[in-house]
């Protein structure tokens, strides 16, 4: 089937058309298959940059402007008619921004008489490793689980244990700032533009990762929770006390501290639960050092490593189509998988009822 997906939870307006087939049958090793037919993203970074972060009402205005433009680029009415389902992000995200996508999707669904499915943004990130990649073999669902999944974005840092594609538990979350949020805040302290992650990554390449020993909060705690506001505060005090410091060293040492914590906890969970694979997703997963190190450490413990292509780490609608298809499977299955409920929800909070 073909899915038309819409994502407007933050500062990217995104539309995609994705082909999806197959269901879930772990005993035969089969699973859903996806083909990205169209994937369009209109980034608002330049608009929010002067404000140092996303301004919800500006995001709303831009989404309203961009949605019809993207739909036209996608092929307009002709493409909507060919879609079997429309999927739209219903949360978590910025409410004024979310509503623009939901309203747009509802109008299309009504006009073209298509079923409408609400997709959870974090499930989109979680399932983004299912998006096919050039040069990578199809995912073998028989050898995938249990899997430990790390989602690191601007709003969330979550570690999950996936027993199957439809059954997972949250092992831990951040108690304060998300990893991406810490990157954005430290970037601001270093006078780098928004979004901070890519800027810190660039600056860190010229710095010494061992120059400053920033704390690694909760790294030895026996739970799977995270805390990043302490590192951020340490950077603030360090800059106050050492105004002539080399900024590249601060960026590199900070990046290393965040990555050390993310890797340590993910690998410890993978060992504890004898994970056959480790998956990484969300905007911070675009960080090359994080990808490289987690891949290396996963291999060391005999676990396969999955991370989506760069363009599917940042917010996009292809992953929303994948999450929408999983919800569709859940609903159409008889029994178990259809039950939904909290167990299958990454964040019931913030989801808008459509
Ligand atoms: O998933 P995403 O696009 O949006 C949310 O759902 O929040 O993630 C955006 C976050 C931002 O905080 C951004 O600074 C961070 O991902 N990010 C990075 C990198 N690229 C984006 N963080 C570290 N290194 C990067 N290369
Ligand atoms: Zn996201």
C-alpha cells in the first residue's frame, strides 16, 4: 500500500510517500518492507536562527505556508488519490505546529476519502532503522530481538528494550535536558548558531577531547536514566572561569562527555538483556562520533548495529509513514498486536486525539 505522511511537530515541514508491504511474523523472520517513493523536507532553521531556538508561532506560520507548496511539489491531487492511507504526526511536539499538520491531513482525508492515522513522532524515530539503505541487506527480523534502542533528539533521550517490533519497554529517559537540547544550549554559550548539534560537532573536530574533564552524570548509576543539565552547567562555569579558553576544546570535551554517557548506558543495557542488536535514532544520531563509537562498541559485544541514513535522523515524514504503517498493522491485526494501549506508546502524553 501507499502511505502519504505529514510531519509538522517542530521546525521541519515534511511530506513523504512511502510504499509499505508485509506484516509481522517473527517465527518466519519476515517483517514489514518499505520503499521511500518521495521524501520532501522544508527546513525552517534560517527563520528560527535569530531567536536561538524554535519559536512555536513562527513554526506554525511557516508550516501553514509550506504544506501546500510541498504537496504541489509531490505531485498534488494525483498523488493523494493514489495513497491508501494518510498518516500524520499527532505528538509529541509543539502543539501549534502539530495542529497545522493535523488540520491539513484531516482536510485531505475528508476531501479524498482516505483513512487517517495518527502517528507518534518518537515511534517514527524508533522505527526509522527500517527505512531501506543502499548497500545494506534487508533487516532479518529473526535475528533482531531483543534489541536495545537509543532515541536521542532535541526533545527526548530514551533507552528502550524491544522484544519485538510491537512490544517494548522503556528502560530509562532523561530526568532533565534531552541530549540534543544540551548540544543546543552549550552551542549558545559558545556563540554558535541554532541548531547547536552540527555546529558543536564541526568545532569539536579542531579541539582536544581530553582537554577538560566535564562530568559524566549518572554514568555509574545502576539505572538507565540520563541527566544532561549538569554537564551544561559545568560548561557554563568553566567558560565563566576560563574566558580565554580554546572554544574548540570546550566543544570537543563536551561532545565526548555526552557521548560517553550515551554509549556506556546503551552498551550496559545491551549486555544485561543479551541484545542481538542496538539501534540509534533521532537528530543527535546524525553525530558521526556517536554513530561510529556505538557501532564499534556494539560489534565488540556481538550485537548488530542499526542507524538510519543521515537524512532520516533529523525530522522527516518517511519515518512517520513507517510509524503510521505500524499503527495500521496494529489496528488490523486480530488479537494481541491490535490492543494498543500504553505498552505500545512511547509517549501517550502530548499525543493529540484525531
Ligand atoms: O530529531 P530532531 O530533528 O528533532 C526533535 O525531534 O527534537 O533532533 C534535533 C536535535 C537538535 O537538538 C540538534 O542540535 C541535534 O538534534 N543534532 C545533533 C546533530 N545534528 C542534529 N546533535 C549532535 N550532533 C549532530 N551532528
Ligand atoms: Zn524528532
